[in-house]
C-alpha cells in the first residue's frame, strides 16, 4: 500500500515523516520555490510540521533564506529533519 515504509516504522515505534516536497528538483525559478514554500507553510498549519528537502545549490538555498527572512519569523521555523521527528 501507500506509505508502507512509514506505516511499518510507526508500528515499530520508530519516528518517521514523509517528505512533503523536494524543492528545486527540476531547476525551478526562485518564484516557484517560494510558492512551494508557501504551500508547505499552509500544510504545516494543518499537520504541525512538514518535511521539505532542497538541493544545496546556491540559488535554491538563497531562495529559501530570502523567503524565510520575509516577515515570517513568527510563522515558520526552519529546522533540521530531526526536529520534525520529535513533533507528535
């Protein structure tokens, strides 16, 4: 079935999260990355946390940093995946 690996991890008490989206998977523009981040923020409000991955290229990381600094201090916390694993 869908997400069988995550279901098995949960059954065994192992923390797990699905990756919501991979940013810049197809050399996307900064605007496209920011839209995806906005969508992830909306989803995080529903699910308490969202896991995103991003390629470590300069333009990708720059787009994420610019997005995070744009008056989102009280709305979003960028954190390592391990932090999302602690959210119940």
